[in-house]
C-alpha cells in the first residue's frame, strides 16, 4: 500500500514551482523530504542520536552528494562509483551548515547528520539553491530542538531585474550570483560574487531574496502542521550554577578588561588571559575542580567575551589597541620567488600569505565533472592553511572543507578581473604562513599582486577585508570593526568578508549571528568595509600599480593562431607525428582546440623565449601556404629526378612542387643536372594547376629572357597530339571502316 503523501507547493512567481513532500521515502529517518523543481529531485534525511556526547560543541555533519545516475551518467575514473565529495559538493555542505548550526541549542551535543542527495537532475535547475530548504524542511518534521525554519535562495540580476533561483543560462547573463540564508525574521548568511556592484545594490539583492525565503519558511511550517508536528525531544541540559558564574565573572572581568585595553600582541595577550584563568582555577580545591572544573572554564570564557565586547562598545578600543575603523600595518613585496611565473607576499598585522601564479595552456584547465555541471575553469585558486601558521602542531589529513571554502571565496573575488581574452590558464596558490584574522582576504591581496607580477593584464586590482560587528540590543549600541582579529571573529555578532575594486564589490561572505539585524547597520558596515578596502588597495598599488607588460623571461609566452579546419589534420600528422616532432624540436607545448561556432582550429603555442614559438608559427605558415597564380617564389632543389627537379618553397618549408625538365630553360634540356643541382636556390613563377596534367605547374624559364633567335617549337598537329577521337579517325579509319575493308578480300576468295 502506498503511504499517504503530504505536499506543499512554493510558487516562485514566474511559472516555476518548488514542491516539498514527505511520507513516501526514508520513513525511518527522524525527518525526510523530497524537494522537486522541474525534473530536479533531491532527498534530504535528518537523524540525531538521543544520547548526548561528552563534548562542548554540536557534532553536526551536513553531507551533500550528487549521484551520477541522477543525470544518466557514469562516474569518471577507474572505479565506477562515487567516492570523495567534489569541491562543488563541499561548498554546498558549507552553505547549509553555516545556517543550521547556530539554530541548535548551545547545550545540545547529540551527534546529528543531515544528508542531502541529488536523485534526479534537471539542467535548468541548480540544485544547490534548494539544499538549505530541503535540510530545514526535514528538520521541521523531526523532534530536534531547533529554533525556527530557515531556507536558502540564490538571487541573480538579469537586465536589471532580480531573479530567484536563476537557471545556469540566466546566471551566465547575470551581474550578481548570491546565495542568501535566512529565517522569516532574520538574514543569517550571505555568500556570492558580483560584477563590481555598490553596497546599496547588494543590500537590495539581499532584501529581494529574503522576501522569497519568507514564503519558503511558511511552506515548511504548513507541511509540518499537516504531517503532524512532533513534540520537541527532551535532552540532558548542561549543568549550570548561577553563584559560580557570578564568582568567576567577578574574579575575571576587571583583569581581562585591563589586559584587553593594553593592546598587546596575540601571543602576549593569549598568555595573559590563560594566566588569569589558571589563577582563578587555583582558588578552587582539587575536589571542586573535579566536580565543576568544566563550568569554571565556560564561565571564564563568558566573562572574557563580555569584557572585550564592552571595551569596544564603551571606549571604542580593541584587543590590539586599534580604533574600530583602523587597519593593521601592511607591508607587501612582489617577485619574491625567482622561479615562479609570478609571486608576492602580503602581510597585514599577524596575517601573512605568500601567493604564486602559474601560467599554462587550456590543457591545464581545472576540469569540473559533477552530475549537475560539466565544464572547465581557466582561472582557479588553491588555498593552503598549514598548522604552523597559527603556531600549532596537528595532524594533516588532506585538504579541509575550510580550505576549499576560503579558496573558493578568494577565487570568486579575483576571477571577474581576469580579462576574457587572457590566453592562459591561470592557477593561483596561496600559502598562508601566519594567521590572526582573515587569511582568505590576505589571499585576495597577495593573489592580485602575484597576478600583476606575472604579467596577467588584470582589468583592475582587487583587495579584500574582513569586518566584524559588536552590538547590544538593550542599549542600541553597536560597533563595526575593520580588519578583525581571530579573537574578534569568535566574539562578534557578525563577521563578513568583502572583496572589491575601486569601482565596486566583486565577492562577499557573511555570517550574521544576531537576530533582526537592520539593513541600515548592514549598509553602514558595508560602507565602512569599502573605506578599508580602498586603504588596503592603496598599499597594493604602492607596491605594484599596473600589471607587468610582459611575462618573466623564464615564464612561458602564449600565442594563439586560428587555422582553417581542413588544415588541422596536416598540422597534427598521422598518429600525431607532426605535432609531436614540432613540440620536441621547438621545446614548446602545442594544444589544438576547435571553435564550436566557426569550427576553426584554435592553436595554442606555449614556450619560453621567442625562438621556439617563431619556429612553430613558421611551420603553421608553411602548412597554410597557398601560392598565388602569376606570383614569383624563391625555391630550393631538394630532389633530382630524370624528368625534373623537386623544389621546396623557401617561404614555406615542407611545401614541395615538381619543376618539370621542360620548364627549366628555353633551350632543350637533355639532363636536369645541366641546368640545376641539389641545393640550388632560384626563383620560379607559379601558374596554378596545369589543365592537361592536373598538377601544379611552376616554371623557371618563364622568368628568363628568351635566347636571341629562339624559335618556339611548333605545336603538335592533330595526328600526333590529338585525343582519343583523333586517334580513332587517323587515316579516316574507324572500326566500321576496317570491317568494310575486309569484305572485298572475302569476295576475291570466293572468286
């Protein structure tokens, strides 16, 4: 028997719909939904164990996977099975996790899994835009202690009009690609890229997406009500002690405030705070610490956070002594590494990034192979965050989700400034060497300088800044912090990163932790971020103001050449022989792609120095060479024959033609060697295709003066030079005539 299915429909306002249904699939999960739009279907299941873990954080796992079967495809590679998640899947996991995690109670520590999988793909629907909706809808059907329904939506702007969840085709024409996560009351997460838009335009896009999210949240609540809203589960809450909290606060607050106000360095400050904590613990007996030592640590952190926040709100001072809008000291350097194609160092306070640039051909493009998208990236950025950059030693287990996310943000901030006619595939790698606040924005700054150092002709340089917000709902006070420290990232109400040029914003990432943040505060924060970005941008351009006109001597030069489709085979050669020999002889890399529109061959030639590239270009010229009728060309004898000489065009090596013995000289030539020999160089005139032989005809004698008294040989008469008809009519004898000749002889025999 088919179970009862509960369904809600969300109208996107332009004829498209999103359907949420439950009751048919995965009923043993604590909550499950199928979200459908067009032919796109994704299943989300949520499960949370009932026992609490002995941890001080929520062990939440958000997993998003795209099944290749959803698109009717096989997984690539040797093993025909989905394996580790792609970067695209990891980025979707992070988008969902960042909105869900803050809505669980701080004392809820049960292991929780949110699993979202693409079951059916529609090329006109981008599934990541519905992942947050699916996750929240499934949680609403569960008994989890979860604050409120949320959703996520993508917003684009096509021809000046905002669009919710645009198709990939619409997104290609859009100047905004932003993902917004929110509840019905508050915006909680923003991430995206833009084509140098203003702060007000960004706020308008967020407002537009929020209105659509409110509709999606209401649909989730209706579905949960129809299905039967479950009672929220009971769980073992964390132990509390108000008297102990007040005691720890009184012992810690003033001391922390004094150290925070002193404006010390990260390591000095950390050591001083740790000493306060140890001194407080020393006032308790071993038995007391064994009983509630964890609470002492928790209450100390709470007091520390309150002291630092109040210092900023009341006095406008920060942990390192700066004012709220002040940027840490910056120093920069380019061309630091001698062997890279481009390099730079960006240091801001206690954060440092070393960036490198590598230039390559289209063969080096980053291949993206996902069920929902196949393509290539000709510009991409990789971000590495080793343990030593924060003075730690910890296991290294491959690229983390954080590294993927931070690298993607920096890539989105820079890629819009790479010109469309850049011939190279460009890879930027950021090595974070020190970190105390926004290494991803340091990556943007270092990446900009490294690109300009490499000779990539950026449209405009890009800088980035990380901002924070501290607010007090009771007093209405708030402070926007420019260029936040790592500690300020944790204690603030909002942290957001913004990248941009002198003309506008190119990318952003925001996590808003306070409810009901007004758009006025958001816009003010963005405008303060603009001032900080421009200050940092000035430091970058002081170091390198324009891209280098040429690539470095040891870096490869890229030249592209269009070749008519009919010549591609000759350029490649049988089994690739010609192109392989060319690459070997010229020490270049040659890649041939086809223009999908014109079907021409696009030949990329990458080589260090001009000699090899020039040699390849000459070979291509030779292959494309077409002599013009009536023109004179210089040739060289490369082969001797009894009936002539094979000559090669000097302007097009490899292009050969037969110079017949009759075209060597005006005089009768008995032996070819009487006129020319191997290696001789001279001029010939090109006559095109000989209509009699149907072969190309060149002549040496046509360029020579006729000898005095020269008499041209008379043309052959019909008896000698006629065609088949002439031969047949020789002496007027056809086959019929021959038969008539035989008859008289037969008559004579009878006589």
